[in-house]
C-alpha cells in the first residue's frame, strides 16, 4: 500500500497560501510516552506522542545532543529539530477497544508573518536560538473558555487549534473548513486534517519557561499582526498540519447512532486537547541565512519552494523513511488495546482533565 503521507501531501500542500518554506516529515521517527519539554528525563511521560525529526530525540534531549543526530525523518538536512503531538486512536463503539489511527506524516510550514517581517516593513525575523523550546495547545483542555476573537493571548491559544474534515468532490461539505477546535461528528472521506499555529513572538531572553509558554506569545491576529511589547522579538511562525486516515474506520461506526469514536492518547474524545511541541535543533546560521536571503518575490523562494533556497538541503522521502528510533518505553501502544497507554481514562469535560500518574490511576 502506498504510504498515506505520499497519498495526501498534495491535498495538504494546497491548503495554506503564502507558505514561505515547508519542512515535510515522513512516517514517524518514533511513537512513545516521552516528552523532553513537559516531562524532561521522565520515562515514561503521561501520554503517547507521535514524534518527528532528529534521531537523538530522548527524555533528556537538548539542543547540543540534537545537533549530533545522525539522521532526521524530515526532509531538510539543516533542521535537526523535533516536532511531536498526541497519537490518535479509534475507540471501537462495539468492542470498546482502542486502535491506532494512521496519519500521513507531518508538514510544518515556516511562515514569514507579522509586523516584524521585512516584507511588512519590520526589522526582520530571527532564527530560533539554541536551546529554544515551545508548545501550543493544552493536553488537559476539553472545551472553549474564551470568547472567539477577543484577542487575548489565552484566546489566541484556543484559536490556534484548527480542524478541517476533508471530503471528496460532490460530498456534503466538500472544501468547507470547520474552524471549531473540537472534533467533527461525521466521517471525513479524504482524512481529518488538524492544524496548530505556534507562537511567533519571543521575549528575547528565555529559551524556555516553567510552563513552556510564558517566554513566547502569539501574533495579535494569530496568523499576522504585531508582537506584544513583552515579547518584542519576531520569529518565523510555525504551522503544523497532520492528516489522519479516519475513513479507514468508516464501516465500523454510524454517525447517526454513535458519538465520534476517535480519541487522543490524552483520553480526550472532544478534540480540544490537540497540542504540539517544538524543540529547536536548527543549524542557526543556515536558518538565519534562509530568513534573510530566501524570501524573494521575484524567484521561487517567494513561493514556498524549499528546494529553491540555497541554504537548505532538501533530502528524499526514501532517505527520510530510513531514519527510525527504537522506543525507550517498554509498552504496547499499537494493536487492539483495552485501555490507552499510561493512565489516561476518557474525560469528556467541559472542565479541564485531571492528569494521573501510572502509580495513581483510577479505573477506566
């Protein structure tokens, strides 16, 4: 069977306009309960992540260790970063078992956005500094808390989560975009496309913070606009896209009778806990050169053609697919499972979910 990544990437690429360049990542580097940002050194962490990027990903990975990686499953050689997000499972309404849902890889858009960009009259964007980390979204969220478009940083964080139910031509809702932060309630014939916007403003001092959020901020319009005065350094804006093949399970549930049967590894059946992590592993000079010299509207670099930037080396899917990492957590996360890995009972909200440890786990 042709990998879903190869089958769906033309659809994904057509979704976002004005992409400056793209970092495409193939089949996962590893999937396991490891999180070097939220739970550094822990083995295991709370829930299963799908991880992409450099093969020195580890519970205690750092910028320096990532830069010694020997391969990456992403297609830009200068980028030895890691990108990760929660794994999606199908919760069979008949057997009550959990099964993993395949996805088409990860596509990361590196976007020149905001008033700080030179094309918008600003001083120019900065490359991510060594040691830089950030997250977007919340693993415990189960509902909206803020009025849409109010513009606070907390509301922007909610708005950063986007969904699209991809439909075939002539199907109801084809090409319509559902910007709700929760899951849909129908099958998505061409896949469930999830996006998340990352913060694009930095305080200029701290490469991380205790909550992994406070050192960064969102642009005032999320996809464009100004940085707050507290976070004056403008960065490239990252947008993650993942497309899950939920249609593979269409014959096993009935939208007229069953609730949406897909849940995150966090124990979330609502979709609101969609979140993503970024740990910088870029060769800083290459990224800064790409920012400064590869955004020309008069040549292909101004049209999101990564290969056109001489400072970036685009590798092949075949080469990237060879980069794999053995999990360090000894547990079964695939197949038919009676419960989600770790202690992640289903929690529907609307209140925030409770995070449990493996040693203090209520019954599902």
